C-alpha cells in the first residue's frame, strides 16, 4: 500500500480534451480503471473541487490527486542478474539487455525486469508499476531509471512529462539518410490495419524526434536519436516513415536480408540518460556501452566497406 500525491497543470494542447482521457495520457503509469475510480470517489480534484471524468479541460485548469493506492500484486520476485549502473535509496539506473520484457502481462507473467527488480529490491512491491518510470521495448537495450520511493516516483514521472529527463539512443538503419541532421515531427497512433503496430496517422498523438548521423556506410548508417516526446515505438515508427527502417526490426523493417534476420532484433540502444536527482536535485548523466552483438554487427559493416 502506498500514498499517491500528484498535481498536474494542463497545457494548451489539452484544452478541449476530456479530463479522463488527458489524465490517462499524462499519467500513463496509472491504470485507467484506477483513475476512473479516484475521480468517482472525489480523490481527484480539479481546481480544488470534485469533477466528472467527462469534463472538458479549459485553459488554466489544474488537478490534484491524493489517494491510497493498493498494488494488485500478482507479480512474483525472481532471482535474475541485473546490470545495475547506479543505485541509492531513491533511484536505480539499469542497463537493460535484449530479450527482456519490462512488465509482467498476459503471456509474460514471469522472467520480466519487474520480477527481477522485486527480488533485488523487495520494497518496490509498494510502488506503482514497481517503481518503473518509463519502459523500453523487449529487444531495445540500454538505460532505464527506476524509483525506490513514492516521492521519487512522483518526481520522476512529472519530470518525464515535463521533458526534463533526456534520453538519447543509437539506431543502426538499413539505408543512408539524405542529411547529417534532421528532425521528424509526425503524429503517431495505432496502425489502421495492424493493431500490433503504431504508425504516422492523422489525428495521432504529437511526436517529435531529432536525429544526427554518427557513422555512414555504403547501405547503412548509425544515427543518434533524441526524443522530445515518448510515444510507443516512436523512433522505430519515425524512421520507418522516412524509409530508414531500423536494422533487424521485426515489426517495421522491410525486405530484411538474411544477416538482419540472424541478428534477430531491432538495433536500437538507449545509450544516454540525463536527469535531476529527485531528492538532491543534482544533475546526473549516465551512459551505457553498445551491447556486444550491436558492436559486432557495426564492425562487420565497417570491414565489408574497407
């Protein structure tokens, strides 16, 4: 059981949206059913007063949530190795390997990052989503921050929403870009025909990604990507939209050759994470080296070009 205290000042982009939908978007770490329950119970106040979920947001609106949250907790602790980059009493920084699902869900109730975290840090069972602040896809590698206290979780989630947590990725793409630096600002939503995929679609959620060329090969390139927003599969979708699919991407890649298929996953790595410590407010930056398979794949391209 843990107390949840959150405040949120809505932006101009959210004016006109239903309150319940805007909250589900901004506080994506909380379930929609719980948000609905808290609204109905009057534990969520808008401008200091109880409000209905269907309320349409107006300019200057602010909400406050004060609730006791009970984790449903079917998640089991499992002894598994974790690559801990940093830890203190407030936060944990993890370098996630490939082939590791973050959250338990249907089909993956065990063997996930959360199961491993609960073994090493049992106190996380009292936090929303076991302290997870943001996620990485199963086969995306690299840095994640996890909160160890409710106050730290609250501060980090708010910092993520305010774009104060900076994340940089390395992506190896199966084509050469036409510019050394470029930005993609295209809305992302569910694919109209394939519900497993996201896509650039009219009416999708705003999404912006910055790219910079790091290395270029005859028919491939290593790009650095910086997120301004955090949509599902954002980097993968934006690059595929440009005709620059990530090497080995099983969902968004096109005409993958046998080498890419053998690589077995998308070549995407969260190599840098910058944030203000939620307690000390100290500026912190962490970096994670490329995984061995990623480095070997780049080296094979380099040797083939020479």
